[in-house]
C-alpha cells in the first residue's frame, strides 16, 4: 500500500495535459483560425451585391436639345472673310450680332455686306435685319433689302430691291420668293420672284412680272 502525500487528496490531483478543453474555448479557436477566410467571403458577397444593384448608366441617352438662345453677342462689329490665297472675299458689318448655337446662325441688325466677286466686281448688300450662316457664305436680307452689283466700263449697275433677298456670296447668286424690283440701266422689272446668277449673267423671273424701258437719247440727227 502506497500512502498519498500529506495534505493532498486524490480528487484534487491535477488533470493530465491531454485533457479536453471547454467548448467555448474550442469555438473561439475555430473562429480565430478561420476569421480571415470568413472576412474575405463577406467582402466578395458585398461586392457582388453592390455591382448587381448599382444602376447602369444609360450610354445612349439623347442629349438635351439646345434652346434657340444666343450664346454670344457683339455690338458695332465688322467681320471679314478671306479666300484661300489671302484676298478679301467679304466683309459683314452691323449694329448688333447674336449667335445661335442650335442652328449655327447669326442674326444681324442693320446688316451691311461688301463682297468681292471672282472677276473683282464689288457687290453691296444691306437690310434692316440679316440672318447669316456660321461660315458667312449666305446672308438672308429682311426688311428694306437691297443688293447692288457695281457698274463696270462695259455694264451698268445691277440693283435688286425687295423685302426679302437671299444672297449667296460664294456662288454669287441672289434669289427671292417674294416680290422684287430689278434695275439695270434704263430697264426696270417688277416680278413676284426671281433668281440671279452672276457667273452665268442670267436672271430668271417667276410669277407675274412687268417691265418698263426708258427711251434712249438719240445720238445723232435723224435721217
């Protein structure tokens, strides 16, 4: 018989090293080992949810149309346009200018135009109001419109008058769908519309027309 050490009971002896730990410690160790993996899984799940619920940008959404309002204005202006080789082709003056970006046109108060043709002949145009395209190659003349192609040694001046004239500076044409008066030397023509091509030296009248011819002064005694 082996006696136990004094003061120590068999029930109070320490547990062996291989004894099983409490359940809450085992749970804590499990989460400590797998916590990084769980966090990565949660992050991936959150990213997937965010992508799925993010509204898609409408790439093909139509751009809002521009309103017919001027984006810039000028007062007492003068605009010049030159040809490819440098000579002056046209000069447009006016009391006020307003540019409209939706149509790329300019509206001009008391417009005045001076254009130089391919043959060097100068044409003047004026009106109370003008509408020109952005390139300055076309001008619509409204209200007291007048276009005058100056005289040359071999040809008298050609004068167009009306409430509306459409001048094409590059192609040297003038046309109107409203009544016009055309003056050329001793000839005066009234028509409901017309189209003139300076390059072809041709005037085409439309609608009803009326012409008057002033008699020429006799150059010598009659025989």
